[in-house]
C-alpha cells in the first residue's frame, strides 16, 4: 500500500498535478528542536582527536559557540560509531577517531585519560543546549555488523545504553544503519557478548524483509524500555528519507510511528531539494515531506526532519538545486513547520565552517530568530 502511495505521489509531482503547498510562512514553533549531528568523521576537523582535556574542551566550546550563534539548540554527539565508545566505557573500546591509542584489546576506561562525553555534556549545559547520545547500534566495521537476529547483539547494544544512563543526557539517538553491512553479520558468542572485541560466527545470509523488521523491532522495543527507566529521557531514530529503502532494510517506520513502546520521535533524512533530477524540475523534498507527514502516527510521537547542510553550495548532477539556490534550507524549514513537524537537525557539524555553506546558513538563520 505504501509503495502505491509513493508511486502516486511521484506521478502527481511529475505530471504537475496539484500537490498541497507548504510555502506559506509560519510562526516559530514552541520548543522547536534545532539540532546538529556531530559524527565520528568530524572529530578531527573539530579539533577533538588526540587532545588533552583542556584542548578538547576549548575546541568543543568554540564549536558550540558557533552552533549556538546559528540557532542550534540540540547536539547529537556520536558516542558509538563502530561498536566503540566515546565515553569511559568499562566494556567497549575507545574510538579511534578520538584517540590514536584506541585498541580492541582494552576498554575505553583504560584508554582515555579523561571522559570525552562528560566534557561534551558539561559544555552543552553551559550553553543551555540539549545533548543526545548518537549510536550506530549494529555496525562493527563498514563490512561487518552485529547480527540483528541474535539476542546477544541486543544484549551488547543494551549494555552500551545502560552505561550511558549514568550521564546527564537528554536522550539516546539511533541513525539509519540496521541491515546495511557490505559483506557479513556477526553473531556474538555468549562469552563475547560483552567483551571488548566481539567474536562469533559470521554469515552473509540475509532474512526476508519481514524478518529483518521483526528482528530489529525487538531490539528497538528493548532499548526504548531501557531508555525510559530514566524519567524525562527520549529515544528516537533517524531513518533514511527513502521510505521504501527503510522498509527493505529493517527500519519498520510504520510500526515505530504508530505503535506504543518503540520511539518518541523519528527524524527522516530528507536530503534533497525541490529542484531534483537531471532537469532540476522534480520537487523531491516536498514530495518526501508529504509522504512522511502522511504516515499514521500515534499521539505524542514527534516528527523531525534531517537536513543536508553538507550538500549546500555543492554541485550534484542528480540534484542541481543545491547549486542553483542559497535558500534551500531556509525554505525547507518553513515547509516542515507548515507540515506540522517539531524541528530539524543539520548534517554535519564541520559544515558550519565550510565556505560553500555560508550563504545557506545566513539565510537559514533568518527564520531561526
């Protein structure tokens, strides 16, 4: 049914038939989330790798100052990118993107001389900014992921969440990597389920889409329950902006949005402009926004939108709108507000410093005052 909806939407857009417009301006929503992702691949560019605590704090504070000036009020900090830890974990290894001393033979607690996450949280609080811990639940390397079918995989993910529970966080945030391994999935043994380096049987076999969703859903529900043991914390996921890709890779967004006990919010990554396609005449952003806001959603589940700051000012043959206009993000925020979304997040942090993004950020700021 959803594939049919997607197809009909594309037909409407391509043929030029009427599609509801979100172009009208709207007042600033109350407590609008204005987030920014800080991924592992930005750590070095932001001056966070191989630094003393004082240097790390100074550099992260400088980044927050710039983000705050842009209107950002929530940070999604990458704490688990490759089955590792950006905190002083007693279970997992340190992130090699924060320290060159990271090793699969010793824990982060024995590697870091200070706690990076603790510093991040302290600096966010000083700026009165919310902070969520961003995790890739299954990814070990780009080639190998934890097997979502295994209960030991869920146990390992849950352990990370339980360690993070001691920190002054506003929530736990997952991104869109579920069944995305390039080659194999690892089923932990009971002995290595909570080891520094997880070992086990590797397999290339993939289940049907039905079972992919079933296995991932069980984990998501477990983590939702774990996160909510601490009052006031939220659990959310940022799936791909392509609905069909989500449903084929274990991201059962229909269930997460409509049923109790899965998520507090979803943030689909709608990384396209309204001048998409070789001819630049396809309203892809508006079409995707219409699809996501049209999905059945349980009362209380919020919808945010991931926006592609990293594409601004760049040239793409399949999406020339990024080069043709400097007001893409500004117009997208106006549209998502009009569509009833509760906020957005920008990917990625280092693009705050990129010259090619400067004009887009300037115009975006005008609607964030």
